[in-house]
C-alpha cells in the first residue's frame, strides 16, 4: 500500500504558499490555508485551498 503524506502550508503570502507547494508536490499531498484578519481584529485561518499532485 503506497500512502502519500499530507502537508499543510499556511501563509499570508500566496507566492510563498505556491513556492512551498511546488517544492513538495511530488512527495506530499498539499493543503494550503491563508491566515486572514477577522472582523473583531483577531486573526484566524478562514480560507483554504486543496491541491494534490
């Protein structure tokens, strides 16, 4: 059984997420999330993208 590991990449900068995803896409199933500011001034991960190779 060939299981592929999963990597979660969280960064405000899309270019950084894309760069890391490109580096690791052949070895990992990539999940991306963007940290955003919420309405009350706090931050939280509210936007995510699923990418697989």
